[in-house]
C-alpha cells in the first residue's frame, strides 16, 4: 500500500534527521533562545506550503513564534500598446526590491532570529530575505534539502543558494524532487516529504528553545489548548505576560 510506504519513508527520514541534524537543530535553538532572552523576536517565513502557520498559535507552541509575511500590489492599468515600454534608469528586480522593502518596513530588528525554508534552496525570495535580514543584524536559520540543492542552479543573481547564506543550515533530508515513493507507471516519485520534515524540525527547534530559556531562568510562554477547561483564560493571562517580556 502506498499509504504504508509513505509512512515508512517518513519514519526513515525522521530517523535520518535525528542521526545527522541534531547538532544543527541545537545551534538553531540556541540562536532563537539567545534572541528572545536578549529582547529580540523569533520570526518564521514560509516553511513549504503553510508550515509556518503550523508553528504559530498552536496548543503547546511558543507564543513568541511569529509569522513574517508581506505583499505588494500596484494597480496601474494601461493600453495594450503601451505595455512593456522601457523604464527610466536601470532595469530592476521588482521581486527582490519588494523583499528588501518588506524587511525595512517591518518590525524585524538587529538581534532577531528568522527561520525559513527552501527545499531546493535555489529560489530568489528566501535567499534575498536571508540577505536582507542579515543586513540589519538579524540571524537566519535556513531549512533545505542538501541532496536536492546539490543538483540545481540558483535563481538568485548572486548565484548563491540558501545553504550558502543562512547562519544555521538544517538539512530536511528530502530526496531530489521531494517525492519519496516509487509508483509504477510514473517517471518520478510521488508524495512529497519535505512538509512533514520541515514542520518536525521546526517543532524540534521550539522544544530546544523552551529547554534553553528554562536554563537561562526565563521560562518561555507556551499556549494551552483553547478547548480544554480554563484554556482560554490561561492563554489570555499568559499572553499578557508574554507581551510584557517578549519570550
């Protein structure tokens, strides 16, 4: 059964992460804990298809984990005959400019920690966001597949990949192409695995952060389930404490 094969692939990949990535995960947790203990923030940007939302506002999760997102829209309709006219000045990379502007206009500051992911490691936005965050003094944790990224070319003008620029690099251990199950009749593997591994790595880092903040004498504020008796009242009270302390 494909379901069983996928489950086994998940087990094997998580075990590989345990055996090869624990040192990097610990360094990432230390980076985040020191950021929070020092008055900084912990941001998460795009872990696959919505994995960053999994790590925020969840029972048992850190209140300090905050999603970093941005968008930019210009409405300037024009006649078809006038489209693609030459611009004044040098050509621009609008997508990269948007990333840089987002960092400048955001609440991100020096001393903050940012976690993001790119399975292939080649895409422009996460690389540019890493560079922009570092330019203001933030530290970046990059989650990627080292097997995948070794077989592709960067799309960023620097020629660098996520693993070349992040302060801490964690291998999500996804295979090239991300699919992990061979299915007869298909030329490529089916069922991607990076979503599972990236979220797992994210929670492992959060666990390390809780442990390290406790050791620093600054216990992290952690959500209780809203659906258990007293959960909503508990979260409201603890959220007030978090807003005063920031961790």
